[in-house]
C-alpha cells in the first residue's frame, strides 16, 4: 500500500511494508511488527493507539533491559539520534 495526502479514521493499520506520505491518522490503532520496513513522510497522528509486537517488540524489550542493566548512555544516545540531536561529547 502506498498512500498520499489521505486521512484515515477509526481503522487499524499494520505499518510493515507500507508507505504513507503526508497522511493523517485519527483514532487509529497503529501496529508495528518489524518484519518489514515502512515509510512515513510527514505523518500526523491524532488520538491513535500503538501496538508493538514481533521483532519490533524484541527491540523495545532489549532497550528496556539494556537501560535497566546500566547501559543508559547507549539508550539515551539512541533516542538522541532518533530526535536528530548531535552526539553527546564523551
């Protein structure tokens, strides 16, 4: 699925393997599994819920365990990179 400039309401979307450009999601359930990549260009999410499962859930769980084990710098640097921040000096 490839969608441009559409508004989706009250639906369930599995992001894997799909591309959305400038789309708006209202009151949708967004599911991320991590079996395939997805493309989200300038999306808008309004009152959506998120479900993470499969390989994506494994990555989330790994980040949780790393953080609890003391690898806070690694996890924080990962989120800084996601946010587009410059790496912290060592």
